C-alpha cells in the first residue's frame, strides 16, 4: 500500500472509529494519507495517535 487519497475524512469513513482504524492500518504498512481539504494527515497528529493506540492492536504512539 502506498497510501490513501480521499476528498475529506468523512468520505474516507463516516464513523470516527473506522477513520482512525483505516489511517492506523495505512501508517502501519508505511503508507501516507492525503485529504483534499486538509493535505497530508500525519501519523504524529496527537489526537489521532491517542485514539489509534487504544483502538488498533500493535499500533504505537509517535
């Protein structure tokens, strides 16, 4: 996987938990995430890192 491109996070997934899980899996496999309305979503975004560390087994905070 090279990454994810979506118009915005809501189009990636409607539920926050699913958004976070999709981003965590993307980053876990070395991918990057880009949203047309925000640009690149970085894995070190503190809010995302906290949620994904709780929801996705094997994810780590950066």
